[in-house]
């Protein structure tokens, strides 16, 4: 599983209200736009290690522990 797939799987596992809140938290903490978060989720751009740490901080758990890249 890639970091992009891990992020997408995590956000898909949430109900719509929680997904919106977590997405907002991630965008706010990383200071990224909706389009960047969408590109991350769809694998259009890779999530660098520094952003993985910020995303982990925003969601409150390490969703990247089983990634291959």
C-alpha cells in the first residue's frame, strides 16, 4: 500500500461529517488546498515524509505504518 492509498482508505472509512472535519484538519495543518488533498488521495502527487508526519498529527493516529514507499 502506498501513502496515497493509506490516506484515501482512511478518509473513505469515515462517515461524511467526520471525513469533512478530518480533511479540513489536514488541509489546515499542512496549509494545503483542497485540490492538493484530492491529488494526494488519487495518487496524482506523492505525499512527502514531512507531510506524512503532519497528516499523522492531524488525524491522531499513524495511518502510514504499513506503506511500501
